[in-house]
C-alpha cells in the first residue's frame, strides 16, 4: 500500500467520530482505486520454486 495512504489512515483515526466515518469512507474508496491501478499495471507474475534436498 502507498505509504501516504497508510499515514493518512492513522491521521484520520484521530478525528472526532462524526467526521471520522465520512473521512474513512473516502479513504477506503481511494485505497480501492489505488489497488485497482496497481493491479492493472502488473504485466508479469513469476513463480519460482526451489527444492533443497
């Protein structure tokens, strides 16, 4: 997760309860968009398996 999103989450937790709910909902939407953008930018996944005997 983007470091600034994580920092913002903890800052939002300090807000009064009535403001916190709305701010965290907005934060949640931004996180979902961020994750979708990252997922869309993945071009290759590789699986490496090592065997030690």
